[in-house]
C-alpha cells in the first residue's frame, strides 16, 4: 500500500491517493475540485484511478469526486445517506470494496454530518486486519469534528451521535492503525486541530483530550464550547456537492484584462479583489476594491465576505499569482472570475485612471489618538477588533468593540458613520480585509492598524480581557 496525502493550507483540507503498487490501481479519498493533482500523481507512477471515495457531504469545499470519476471512469463511492443526485455507488455500513489487494470497509460514523462514513483499509497481501483508517471529519488529529455546521438545533444531538461513533466504532481499532482525516490544521470544521496531517488511533486514544471524556454530556459541552466562527459560503457547499458541482474540464489559464475591460466590468456588476499586500492596497487601489491579500487564507476570506453571484476582477502583484488564486476561488464555487488587471496598479495609475487610498497607522499612533483629550477629525476613534471571539477575550485594546471580520456584512448597522474607525487584528490581514469592506460600504474614515494586538502589547500598552 502506498499513500500520498495532498494538503491545502488555509482551507485545512487533506485528501489522499492510495494505491496497490503491485497491481497499479489507486483510489482518491475526499478529492478537492482541482483534480489535476491526482491525475498527474497517478500518471507519474503508472497507476490507474479506479475508485473515488468520499466520507461525507462536505461543508467547506466543493468536491472533485464527480469530475474525477467522469474523467477517469472510476466508481464514485459515498455513504448511502448522502443521496447524491448524480451517478455514484452508495455504500452501507459494513460493506466493502477492493482496490487491488486493498480492502475498504465502510463504517457508519454520524456526528460531523448525519451521513458520515469512515473507511478501515486492510492490505490483504499481508493480512485482513486494518492498517489505515480514513476518518473524514469525525476523529481528527488532536480534535474531533464539530457538529454544529448543519444548524444550532442539530449541534447537540449530532454531538451525541459523534460520541457513539468515536467510542463504539473508531476507537475499536488497534492502536497501531494509522489515522488519516480529511480536516487538518487551519480547517474551520473544528477547533484545536493539530497541524500534522496524520496520527494513529493509539496516539489519539492517549493524547486527544476529547476522547478522554467518559461522560457524554460533558463531551457534548466540551466539543461545542468555543468553536470558531465559520464562513458564510459553508451553507452553499453541501447542497452543491449533493447536486454535483459543475465540471471544470481543467483549470483556467491566466486571463489578462485591459484597462478598458476592467473599467467596463466595474461599471457593471463586477467587484475588484485586490490580492496585493495591505501596505500596497493602502497607498492606492481601484475604487471599491476589497483587500484580500494573496496567501493560503485568500479563498476562505473570499467566501466569507464576497457575494458568490458577482463577477470578479483580480488585482495581482504579478501574473504568477493567478493559478493559486483561481484554484482557491474554484474550490469554494467562485467560478465567475473574469480575469486580472493587466499591468497592475502601476499601469492603471500611469494612465490617470481613478484610484482610492486608505488610512494606515501604527499602534503608537493609535495609542496617541486614544489618550484622554486626543481627537482625530473631531472625535475619538472607535477601535474595531475583528479577530475571533476567543482571541478578543484573551486580550484586546481597552474599549475595543468586537465584531469578527467575517460577520461585518451582517453587522454594519452597529457601526457609526460619524466617528473614525480603526480596525485591528493580530498581524494585519483581517484588519485590512475589514477596512476595505467598510470603505466599500460607505465608511469613509477607516484606518488599518499595522502590527495588531501583539504589537500593542509589545509596546507595553494596557489591555483588557474577557
């Protein structure tokens, strides 16, 4: 048995290509939408992909299962409870399938989702005992999958199902069985997930704190308490995955747009998304553009604050950023990316096109504004802390208002238009996102604070907790 994992940082997604090397056949477990990575890896090794296997209907990304099965002719396997609306082979608890000498046995493990299935895999060229457990979104490395993604009313009953799935089904395996989950570090499908993409049943049995809780009521409370906020796009993923994501047929190549094309698009329904650094965005950006700096979190924030039904125009540092940006967009269903501004902001400005600039400040300047009697534009600034709730509770600038950046679109009415607003986070990414969003929504005096709360504390300035 040969297993290769594919990790998407930021999204916290882990998929796997697992093969019987001797027979040259392979399966892909929980594939992402940009399936070319599996096709290339299999081709390099001379393997034929015969099965596409999924653990559940995903809430955090669009599945590549349908497209990969259609491209390769593989059988698409998922738990019968998923009730996909396209061609697939439903599998039920205890049923098996073979990939060469590798035998996958389905294990109903409801909790993270009601139709969730894990797979125990045995290499029958050696023994019938399982060697590997693909646990999907149930048992994770250092954590357990959250159970509140399908509504608050389901959170507690699903958590009770999760407790039973863990203790009656998954922990029944031997300590040496390797654990390969689908959700890893960075995923918002639970809290406190470790960064390593694999573990063993025995290690988790000994060191995963949630597994040590013997009382089911205590387990439910511990699992549900302190789960992070999750992006709005999550609500769209499950129904699209059930219906079947539209086929891509490949990853679109770079699409440079002329200045006139960009101006025309922005005069209509299109939105500009600026992937440059917060500092570059601060100096000059397209009118109405949102700041979503390139990096592993780009897709998450795109899905959090950008409407999914608007055409998008990207502003890049260089064309080399296109491939990663378009992949992150496609993974969460943002298919209408028209292209990127050819020549970037420098070319745009050299032709006298309209721009906007933003305010930025250091923590020292913020401290000065907040001191007794200090004013800016006639009033003291409102400090808006846009981190997650637990981060805010640990330490924040005294008097800061907390609204997590992803929640801003629904909570704009709580903010004043007649006071300066200073957005702050940990390093500057989320506060830049928030500042750009506020300016687009008509808040004119918005300042992005560089360095964030850590810099504030390092300077010796006071903080509040709770």
